[in-house]
């Protein structure tokens, strides 16, 4: 006779009992065997409800946070996704999942590099694989924008629906992951001259736990959080999340489609044609401003005073590719490790008022490229940020004499 429990309340009570067994020190694999034998496939919504009930019944949030990884591991592969909704392209959940795919690719590359380091002999040098590992961890740091959109957009709407416990637990896990990624980058920053044995210990003790934590969060999101959110939030709420997401930015992915649910209209008092941006020397509406900025014959990127990328022009002939995934990202993480010290120096010199501009010029695929950085300051000389201006001067360098007559060619 089957031991599977069909009654929803009994199933949740049994799941709660199993989680409390983990709390008392039971091995996750043993609990998982019991769950499979007694409960079979577990609806994803039950996990959220049980977490909420445990917090309401007095189990400290810190303890639920500690158990989160353990019970998620025990539930891996036995959560029932039958009937779960899917999100169309451009929907916030679709964007979250595409970001997860990009993060998973970074993790996969890291795992290959970990294997390379593990195979090194005592006389070998870990510098080359560590340089590659550092680049991938720089990319993983972009997960902060993914987490910030959850914390500042998704979680508040869940809380309006009475779902308060799981967001608090997951936010705590976000902070743990952030700390682990920072420790990994700190270790990499001080890794010059590190012996092979130390490098291998760093992989086991610091790098693997950090990338594994990102991977485990992907599992928590896609098997529990996102299906539950799709069941809970309205189209109006999802649309509000969608239109506000650009202010925080995207993680290693730039959405290609605009999603707008049928019958839901954006809450705007004026159209972009009517909105005027008034400046001391004139004004334009938003459409005119966008057209002007994208028509100027050079690329512009704005980095604010916190070193965060906030804007870039989108001209048709950009010199260096930019996607909206860099918005909200620290500019230091947008540069390879070999040049990040130069970025630090420029920003530090601008911030303290020591310098106001820095210029470079390079040959790129037969083109002469001029790159210049300018400190932006207010009327009181306070630092506002940095403007990067890149221009292809190849054709202008060839000019001779004068051209006074109209000649479109």
C-alpha cells in the first residue's frame, strides 16, 4: 500500500517535522529518503508556507536561515513543478531566469578552472588560472543587481500578499553570498606569488563555496520562489516591477523584448513627447534628448560618484559594445584585472580633486581610437562622477587643407 500522503495539511506537517529533524542534526540524505518515501513529490508552495509557519511559531529567523541550505539540498529533485506557470520573454521572471543561465555559465567555467588548479604540481604556477578565475568572479559580482531587484521590487509585493518569512530568509542568504564573493575577490587580489598548495586551499575553502552558494540560490529561485511568485502576484504588480527594473540594472543579460500585459497601462502623468527637461540654456523633451545623445559622433558613458555605471549612449556605430547589463555595476568590474589599478587611480585622483581629465589613444583593428575621462563637478567643485568619451579619429587624422564648400561625400 502506498505511503504517499495526499492531504495537504498532513503533508505540510510532515514536511515541517522533517525540517525540524534537520534542525536537530539529522543528516540531509536520510531526511531526503524519508521525504521521498512518505511524501513523494512535494508542491513548491508547501515549502514557502512551512518556512513562514516555522518563523511564526517562534523558530528564530537566523535558524531558518541556517537550515535553508540544508533543507533545500534535501528537497532538491523532489519538488513538484506540475502546473507551474511560465513567464513570456520580457517578463521579470523570464529575465531573472536568463540571468541565472548567464551565472550558471560563469560557474561552469569556474569549475573547469578549479580542476586545472587541483592538477597543478608543486613547481607549477597558479597565476594564469587565477587570472581567469578572477575574471569570472568579477562577472559573478554582477549577481548583486539580480538580488537587489528581488529585495527592492519583488519582495515588497510578496509582503503585500502576506508572504513575509521567506523573503527575509532569502535576503539573509543574499548577504551571505555577497560576503563569500567579496572574500573570494579579496583572496584573488592578494594571490600574487601564492604557492600551489595555498592556491589549492583557496579553491576548496573560498572559491568553491562562493560559486556553489550562487548556484544553490539559482535552485531556490527556480524551484520554489519564482513559481510561487507567478502564482501570487498580479499582472499589474509584475508590470510595475518590470518598468522599475531598469533603475537597478540587469545581471549579465540585457532583455531583448518589452513585456506589457494586456489591459495594463503604465502610470505616467505625461507622455515622453510632453515631458520637458529644463536646463539653464534651454530645454528638450525626452525623445529629443535621446536622439541628440545617440547622434553625437562619440561614445559617452557616465559613472556616478559611487563608481557605478549609470548611463551610456546608444549610437549606431559604437566603438566599444555596451549592454544594459552594465547599468548599476561597479565600473571596476567592467575592466580586466590587468587594467583595474589604472581605473582606481583615475577615480581616486578625480575624487580628491588632484586631476580633472585623463586621455589615452590606441590602435584598434586599424582604427585610431581616442579615449578620455573627465571629472564632473558641481558649482562648489564637489565630485559628481566621471564621464568617459571614446571617439574614432581615424578619418579625421587624414584631413588636410580645408573644405569650405558643401560636399556630403
